[in-house]
């Protein structure tokens, strides 16, 4: 069933433009100012606020001349405060209208449901709030389907509002998988929570703690560094922080370090690169051994200046970024920063300026990693200033081995010529990583990963078409590997949009077929 058309037809009044209705309805009070104020305070998305305004307006102005709209709502929220505030607004507006006969309400957790629980619940209440929906997963598949069917029957036959509270969309999708009609016909109104702005949260913390100036600065630094990364809802985050400060008279330490498993998680997710991954694992093992030995083993300092050899699109820059994080978390570099440059960023236009320009780049990179892409350009003998840049690099690589990691990257053939011509650079390299071209299957897997990340599903016929295109192009000059695949991905999305412009089926819109795979105007 096309749920959008279904509701557009039945609830044309509701789905009309809110501002237009506001202008045209002369006798109706669109929304009580008190409700507007309460809605504006909620930490929900702007679209959700607009939706809630429409719902409140419709209920507030409801009369027997209007079509009855059953407002069954899902609230995507981690915060009880947000849910309670929305329920309070809805109950209040219902009490001032003729939309429902009463405002009796009840909350039900979906853990350990009783037989016929929904029959009893809907018989005695006009507003039903269902929480802890993940609890339904404890039931058997048969019981899940039975309970969801009972919920549907009660929503259908009772004039009431049902509010379904979930922590995330995955939880909601899991619930609806046992009864798709609930999703497609009944729960089409969705309200999504947004995280409270950290400036507001900071002021609330200050108001509660009334800290001195030093603690104010620490609180600001801590909230700035951790709040956006936290999985906690705003209220829990705030309360935890306040309680910690009251107990310890200081802010918690900011956790920046990761376990070895966490460090390598992103690396392991990358397609291919088996040789590179093994080298990095071996390198980390050596560094950990040196650390654990605490000087009892005669292991010299690890030379981490590197050469990355590989054709375009083989992952050199990606690995450099990941390596930077690895070295930082192993305390080898002081800052988790990667300075990316090319030879053009090192070479000046005038005599005597190249050494200065190169040194400025090095100073920015100190404490972290300097990544020089297309480094073979420094071997161009037609530019007399290249020697100044190389000389400066060699000196700093030697003098700052414990405070700087330099990575020279470029195409295998050109880089080999560069190294052969610059013994000073070659002798200061600790590791050489070779990035092989991706196999066809690996490139297909990279394409698949891009599509899945964007929410698409790729049919096998599309995979086969992609394989043909890759095989036809992979021997061309400067074949772009993953860059080539990204180009195909972008072209395919455009072609898919054109192929499905007259189709509204979600399944069709999410499915990439053979006819969507585009090889037009590909750039390696």
C-alpha cells in the first residue's frame, strides 16, 4: 500500500501547508500560545516541531465537522524528559478539545507482556504510551506477531492516541518487522529528538554548581571535547557530570586513548591491503615490545619515516590518516595531526625562499605526521629549488626523529626513480609500504560498501556489470582503482535516480540493478 497517498487522500486537510492554513482559518485559533512556547522548548528537530504544531492545532480545533485523524505517534528519544513533555502537551490540548472523550492515559513497558494486555489497556485509556519496546525481543516469534496483531486490532477499533517510544530507528524497524501494517498504516507520524545544544547544557551545569572561574574553564573544555561524542542523552550526561564534580571537585579526565583493538578497527574494515595491514601490525608489536621491556631490551628507537608506493586510488592517504591515529594512541607522536602537502607546498618561487617555506611546513607538522603526496616531483632536476627542499627535509628528519614522522608517497615507478636519485632520503626511511592494485573482487566490494553506506542494496546482476566495466578499464593508463570505483558509484547514483524518477516503491528506490550501472564519461 502507498501509505503517503493513503493519508494524503484521507487527511488532505492535515497534510496541507501549515502557514497557508493559518492565514485562511479566520475563526479557528490555530495554536494556543502556551503550547507554542512549550513546543519551542523541546529538543526535537525543526520538522518534528512543525509536525507537533500541526497535531496540536488539529486536536485543539477539532469539531464534529472535521474528519477524525487517529494520531498514532512514534517518538525517537533517549530522554524521558522529552517524552514526558510531549505527552503532557498532547494530554493538555486533548483536555481542551472534543477530540477524545477523556484524557485517561497509561504507560506500558513491553517487557513480559500479559495475555490480552492490549485489550485491557485500550478499554480503560484514551492515551496509551508504549515504552521499552526492545523488551518484546524476549518473546518468541509467534508471540511477537500475536502481540503486534493485538495492538493493531485495538488501535483500529478504539478512538485513542498511541505513542510508541523508541531509542533509535533500528529498534523501531525491528518491532514493525512483525507487523508491517502498523508501520505503513498507523504509525506515520514520527517525532525525533535532537541533542541539546552544548552551550545551553553548559549554562545549566554552571547554574547548578556555581563554580569558580578555574572550574568554569575546565567545564567548558570538558563539555566541548566530550559532549558531541557522548552516546548519553543530555539529561543523563549533565547529571553524571554534576555528580562527578560535586564528589571530586574537579572535572573527569578526558579519555583520548584507545585499546589496540579499537585502534585497528577502522583499519580492519578496509577492503584488501593485506600486506600493508600486516606491516602495521608488526610495527605495533615491535613498539609494544619496546614499551613493555622498559629499557631492559637493547632495542633502539624505531625509525618511522616511511615511503608509500602505489598507483592512484590504492589507499595511501587513507592509511596515512589511520597510521597517525595509531602512533598517537601508542604515544609515539604528541598530537593526532596529519599535515598533507605536495611538492608545490614546499617549493618557493624565489632564491633562498624554498628552505624557509619547507621549514614552515615542517614546524606545523612537528609532534605529528607530515604526509608528502606525489613526492617524486621533488626529484625533478629541472627545478633547481628541489635540492633546497630535500636538504631541509633530510636535516629535520634526522634531528626530530622522536617528534616528527615523514611519509613520502607516490606512484611506484616514479618514486623508485626519486629514491635512487636521493640517497639522503632513502637512507633515512625506516619502512616501505607497497600498496598493490585492488583485485576486481576487491573493487566490487569497495563499490558495495559505498552503496550500503548510502542505504542501497546491489543486485548480483549489477555486480556482474560492474566487473565487466572494471576489467575493460583496469589496463588503461593511470587506472584509478578505488577512485575509478567511486566515479562509477557517483555516475550510477545519478543514472539510478533517472531510472526510478517515476517510481515510488521504497524497495525499487533502494535497489541498484544492472541497468543502473553507468560507464558513461568515466574518469580514472
